[in-house]
C-alpha cells in the first residue's frame, strides 16, 4: 500500500509542478490526505531516516552524486550559476518558484540564513517554471541575495526528480546529496542539513 501511495503522490506532484494554477490546491490536498491516512508512520521514519515531522530525510551513505547543472543567473545577463563553480565546497540547492505558495513562507527564512551565515555554506536557488520578471520581483521582495539560477523549462527539476516545490538538497564537499527536505524548510532541518553537509569537509 505504501508503494502505491508513493506512486500516486509522485503523479500528483509532477502534474502540480507543471500547472501553476492548480499547484496550491493540490499541495493542500496532498498534505491533508497524508495527515488523515497517516501514511508516514513511526516505522517508516526509522527505515528511511525521516525526521519526526516526516519531511527531512538523511540520505544513506553511498548515495549517487548530485546532478550537475549550469543555468543563466537570474537578473544578471551573461552570468551563469553552475554546480561546478562550487567544486570542493558543500552546497545547499533550493528549488522554488515565485508562484508557489509554500515558497513564499520559506524564502524569507533562507534569505535571512544566507545574510547571517554568508560564507559558511553556499546557497543556490533554482527558479523553476517561472518568468524571469516574476522571479526577480519575488527575490527582491523577500530580500534574496544568494545566486538564483533561472530554469524555466524544469531541466534541473527533472534531473533532481523534484515533483513539487519547495524542495531543498544539501550536498557535501564532493557534491553527494546527504540530506533532502520536501516542503518549507524548518530552522531545525536547515541546521541539520548544514551539519551533515559540512561533516565530511
């Protein structure tokens, strides 16, 4: 049954990522459904490394390397944001969009973290399925100063298997994914992800 629900969830969120108008409604329905049926239980937390809230997941040792990427930097013509540009450094990769309701809750927290901890761990925003004007306005409104990659055709989302936003990936210095958060990140998850990403520096 768990496998069936997982497959159904992937189909629903995949559709949401490509249909902006329905994304907010679908996200609410998905969350409500999981709350009611209790698909994510204590046993699955122990098996998968999920936190008590069922969102952040520690990736087992030996996980594959994060997919490489290189995209135009939002609002900076001629410049690019690439994973290769952070060779040998842990990186936080956050997938978001200006039209995504949960992203509006999460982005100010990430922007504040970056301003406070700037220089400790690079943070890269991946703007997905968006217009550059809307994304730039969203970033300015929320005080974003970290680099933003503009990916209007969901190339990075597909590579990272991101079926709904926001999602955040923590990469260690060798750019393997060590922690993954689905949904708006909490301060506890942010701190845990940073600790795991920097542990093997």
